[in-house]
């Protein structure tokens, strides 16, 4: 995992930059990457052109910038509603039609942005290289699609096909050019009219489809239902363009929970009579807790974090101007009624005004919700150090803080699962474990009063399984009872919710779907700002504001300053490594 962590952070930075580019070019403020996929709000944006499927493991930053520019032009110049009405039903025709519409949008790049054209050419060329190196051009269908994509791109962009592929496609181009000639010429002519362009793009798509059928017939291979899928995978597209099938991203399994759907999209709990909320000090012996505290103090000192600078940054991000009295004897501002008599006694006097004095004031509470599932056990010490430093710095910046944790009272369901089995194991029972919510520090106590309790984060046997959705809801409800105007919840986790008993009795997506619902509900209400720190993983699938990091390697000043930006509501925009 440690080798993957820098790559995860680098990719998140690239996505933040690219999403910012798209927002700037289109004016759509809600566009974000979530789980490696571009979303507007919580709705994924369809991206069907094959050269827009960049690979974080192999593609460079310029390729991702090219993808961002291409997507922005598609959003600017393609009417999605009109496109859906014009799009062919046949999957292979649709594949070609989608590509041609994307190329049309790219051809409309403004002349005063030459960098945009360079980025898109770079990305398209890189995709061609990857397509050829994969061996897909070895088949007759592959070389046909490879050739069609290039000659259409060349005609629309006004650029020659890349030199290194010219010889490869020459014979195929000579064979199909007469068939496509009239419609191919019309693409450039009508590129500014989506409807007129679609007539010729549709004609090309039908011709290419027929060529594929003819090629299959020549080889005496009957066209089977699976052949469409094989052709489609050549372009790394899906036959079902609106598919909501599950995907796995960085170890996060995401998909629709059938158990939730069967329960009318409601989350259920088999029973909660064993659920508990405990103070951390009651779960650890006093002598052991002091030993943990001494260990934590030593590690914090060794780390050498620049806390004064961190405090200043947090105060700047979280404070707002608040009136703290008046400045009298000013030459402008509001008239001071007590000095009006001076207009008679001293007509030349001009210092008859007062001005309001404003000073920074932090009216904010920040809550840290720590995932105490088993996989987080290896990160217990760096997480405890990080939370301890942040709580102390936030307090010095004037913010109230609390530290919460969530785990389960037992492994594999415990007493709840046994009760379920005694009840003849009814289907789809919902959550099937006993929840344990831990208060390491509440908002009414200072860091000094709670410093020993914070060290309980080091106790390894507290870490069992994780039911994130209920924990986020619990933390938000606690914050809603606070008087502060601004409430910020930071979730610290290394993955998706997991409780083995619940997953086996319902399905693997049950708890993940509930977490998505809870976060979406609280983000909609807006009473609590929710952000997340992913330990080795990108948690943007669940949280719109997130930061990926690797612990303990990245536990340094830079990480703390990045976290301060995240808490303050800003994403990190540092440049990715090339």
C-alpha cells in the first residue's frame, strides 16, 4: 500500500486541477471528480469517447489536461438533449457517433487558446500509441476503427494524421475513403451545426457498422450477441452507456445495494439494544492510558511540527470579522452624537465621527470522526499524533473541537447476529452488529483537560469493524446541538464501511450505500460541512471535500497545512509531480 499512496495523492491533485480547468471554461461550479469519475453535483458525467479514458498509471499530466479541455468543449458546444435524440440505437453505430460528436466539439477550440489545442493533440496521439501497442490494430475490426478515428480527427482538426501511424493505416484508408468521402467532407463544413453535422456523422457510423458486418461475413464468422461487446471493448466503452454497475476504485467497491432497493431505499437496523456510546477513559485502564499519553507526547515532540504557523493558518481560514467596539475622534464614518456640540464651539473641527472596529473572531466547532475499524489499527499512532496536534492548534486558533470514534462492540455481528439466528435468520435484516461510538474529547473540554483521553486512540483492541453511515449521522447530530455558527466534521478513514455480518446477510454495498445517503443528506441541509482525510485512499467517492494522504510517511508540516486548507473549505492545488 505504501507504494500506492504517493500515486493516489498525485492523482487527486491532477483531478483537482483538471476539474478546476473545466469549471473555469464552462462556468459549471458543481463539477468535481469523485472516485476517479467526473460528476456534476452527485450525478456522474457521461464520457463515451475512447481517448478521454486516461489511465493514472501510464498517462502523463498533459494527457489529463487534454482530457479536461476536451470535456469542457463538449459541455460548451454539444447540446446533450439534442444529442440523445439524434444518437443511434445500435451500439456500434452509437460508439462511432459518440466519438464523432466529441471530435466535433474539440474542433471548436478557440484560436486564442493554442495551449488547449496542444493538450488535446497530445492526448489523442497518446491514445493512438496505446491503442496500437495493445495489439488491437492486429485485427481487421481494430485497424478499421483505428483508421476511421484518425481520418475523422484529421479532417475536423485540419492536421495530418500522426506520422508514426500513417504507414499503418494507409491501405485501410485507401479502401474506405471513397465510401466515406462525401460525408467525411461535410463534417468540417457543418461542424458548427450539431443537427446538420449529426446527419453525416450518423451516415459514417452506419457505413462503419456495415463494414464490420461485411468483414465478419468474409471471415465466415457469424455475428453473435457477444461480438458487439468485443468490438465495444476495443474502444474501452460500455454497450450500456447509462450503466450503474458496480465499480472498484482504490479498493472501494461501489454499486447499488439490492437490499436497500428492496426496503424502499431505507436503511434498517435489526435491533439496537446493544448499541453503546462510551467515553474513551472508561475503555482503557488509567495506568495504560498514561503510558499511551507519554508515548504520544514523545512522538509529537520528535515530529517537530511548526504549530505557531499552523495556528495562524487555521485562524485565518476559520475566523470572520466581528465588531469589537468603536474608534472615536475620526474624520469620517458615522456621526458621533456626543460631539455635535463641537460644531458650535469649534467650527473647524473635523473629528466628529466614529468608526466600527472589527477583529477576527472564530465562531466554529471542528469535530474529528476517526474510523476505528480493524484496518486502521496499523495507522493508530500517526492518526493519534495528527489529531492531537490539530486539536491543540485549533483550540489556540479559537475553535471548539471534539474527537469521536466509531467501531463495533464485537467481530462478526456479536450478540445481534446471534439474536438474528435465534429468530430464524429473516432475510435482509439490515445492520447486524452492535455499534460502539466513542467520545475521546467533547467540545466542552479543552485539549489540556482531554489530553489523556486522546491517547486512547492508541489502544489496539478498540479497532474492530466500521459502520460509517451511522457514525457520520451521530457526529452531525452532536454538532447540530452546538451553538457555533460554523460546524465542520472531518472523517478520518482508510476505506469503505465494512461489517462482515451485515454484508453477508444483506449485500456488500449495503453499508456503502447508506454512507452515501447520509453524507448527501447532510450536505444538502448544509448545517454541517463534511470533509474527509483518506489514509492511503481517495475518499472522494463518498465525500465531495477530501484529501488523500499516506501515513506515517507524509506526517509533516506540508500535510498539516494541507489539512488546514481542507478544514477551511479549500482544496489543495499544488502542482503534481511530472
